[in-house]
């Protein structure tokens, strides 16, 4: 795995968060477990740069290298813009 984070904010509206995530960048969405995989089109890696998953306690983010931090920055910016205060902590 990579570096894992839990992103929390109020109010947590799953449907709204899903819309925001899907607009960040082209991604592979898995409706079954509400997860998204981000990968730069020019990436030579097989694995995604980042994985995002909606959880009951917030948004799980895994930076798997490559351009993962870029996607994290975009996600945090979008969440702050929409929800206001955001808490980011290491995922345990």
C-alpha cells in the first residue's frame, strides 16, 4: 500500500462527495464499494497513482506514488471549497 489518510468534514453527504470526487480528474469508479482510482494518462505504472474510497467516517485516500500527491491536493482544495473546514489525519 501507500501513504493512507482519512479526510473528515461536516456535513458528510455521500452523494455530494461522490460528485466532487468524480469531477477531480478522469478516474475509474467502482460503484460496489464507492471507490475511485486516479491515474495520469501518461503513467507507465500498472497501479493507480491514488485510490479514494467513501467510508462512514469520512474519505479514505491512499497515495500510491506517482502523481498521488497532486490528486490529494486537488481533493483537499475541492473539499474545502465545498464544505469549509477539513481535517486530515493518518489512516490507522
